[in-house]
C-alpha cells in the first residue's frame, strides 16, 4: 500500500511541520445502492429520567440507557418495552457513588466502565452487584503535547469507546502553555486526540493520534469551534477517525498505523464559518457556530454488516445528513432527523442512539430504527 506519511517535518513543499500521518487518499466512485430509506420513530416506555444520558446495545441485543445524573441503567427490548431499571445513586452494594456520569463504555466481557468528573472510574460487573472503583493517576511526560495532564475530555461532545480491557476517549487541550489560539502552529502539528486507559491495570496508557489533517491549515481561525474528533473501533481493534471540519475518513490499525483514507463531503452543509481570534469571542459564538455550521459529528462502524456511518450537520433546522460507506466506498447519503447517530444493529434493524426530548411538557426518550434497502 502506498502511504502518504507526514511526520515532522516536511520542507521545501510549503507545508508546515506536523506529526499527522495518514494513508494516501483513495476514493472509489460513489454508488447508490440504497433504493429506499426511511426511519421509524420509537418512543420508549416511560422511565424516571433526568433526560441526560447515553445509550448502548448490550451483548444480548437489548437497548440500554445510562442516565447521566440519576445514575440509573434502564434496559429495553428492541420494541422499546422497559425490561428493568438498576443501579442508581447511593451507598448500597448495587448503587453508584459517582455523582454524575461523564462517559461510559460497554466492555467486551459485559462490564460497564463509567467515568466520573474527577477521573474516578466505576467498573460495574455484568451481575450489577459488584464493581471496581479507582481514581486514575495521570501519566506526566516531559513533552507537554504528550502528557495526559495537559489535556481534558471533550465533555460536551464525549466519545468513549472500548476494545478488550481498554477504554478510549477523545481529548483536547486548553492548557495555558498548549492551546489552539495561543500556540496554533504547535497545536495543529502535535495535539493528540485519543486517550487510552487500561481499566484492569488502572493505568493511563498515553495519548495517540497527533496532529490535524492538512485541511485545518486553511483559514485556521475558523477552526476554533471545530477542533474535535470522533472515532470508532471494529472488532479487530482498527480505528475509524473523523475530524469535525474534514470530509475524509482516516482508518488506522490498533497501533495507529495508517490503513486507508477516503471520503466525500456531505451535502447542503453551511460552510460559512466565523473567524475567531480570542477565547472571549469563542465563548460568545461557540454554541451558535456548532448549531448552524456544517461539520461531521459522529462515526459508527457496524461489525455485523460491515457498514460505516457518518453523521453530519446540514444547513437545515429539521434534518441532518447520514453517509453510509462500504469497504471505503460511499453507497448512500440520506436525510435523517436532527442529531441522528447510528448506535448499532440488531437484525433486521439499525438503531439510533436514544434521544431525550428535553421538552418542558415531554421528557420522553425516543430513538429511531431503519433498514438499508438494496
């Protein structure tokens, strides 16, 4: 395989130094194999909820919703019928003393790894009757861009994935000596995006995936609200990585060696980004930029069918876009409801992540399911 590997530094070609590396871009011709596509809206059985949380599909094909604030775990069948609610906040043997859940990952062996807001990990065993609790000690490195003490979790756009006994998070830095606006060139070249934690050894295993794609060198002051990454892993431990403003998908091996790069821009995206030159200015416009401009906000690889889904924000108040890739080829680009993210597959349907309505008069939990017609 021919790789374009850019590792500090490139000279004589007009590009700035960077640690970013990726395979050479290779796009297969688009095909539209999706003859019909529609999503079915599902309302889950009513549960006591704070309306904040995240969902996942269990190994036995159930839909689970982990409430961020009540710390309850509610399980539903694939029709939305409530099966049971467990855990909760408290000192009991089957309760959690986590305060609030910042992130979660469902491990291969059925354990549920929960991250609190104080680097506290609560690893709940499948029987829900026992758990392992520890506070992580960050690993300090001499080089500031390699030290996990420099970085923070992307709490408002958290990605938390697992592979074997490891948990992975997306990260960014606001450190006074290493942040985007004050150290732009270094940040674009060296910022690391994925943090690896060994939950059995209770160890910080370091940060990976340094640098940003070349597209981030263009109009760099427009990047400020869109410096995030999202990613997923397949059953072999390979990574699928997406950067907020970049149309390409980057595949890496489990050791972060480039495999391939491909991808097409989404349709009907508002790319009229606002240039931001200070953090004071960023605080004023950050949310409006995220709500109105086009960017890619989720990526999900479905092992059961080999399809890769990318969600992106359209220039629409009602709908977003969903790209579907198969073996590196774009096979569909369809319209979906706002904030739609594919969660996984339980035959014969694909399911979205659960969406709390957050309405004063309706705090229902909803989700969507669909089939890929060919």
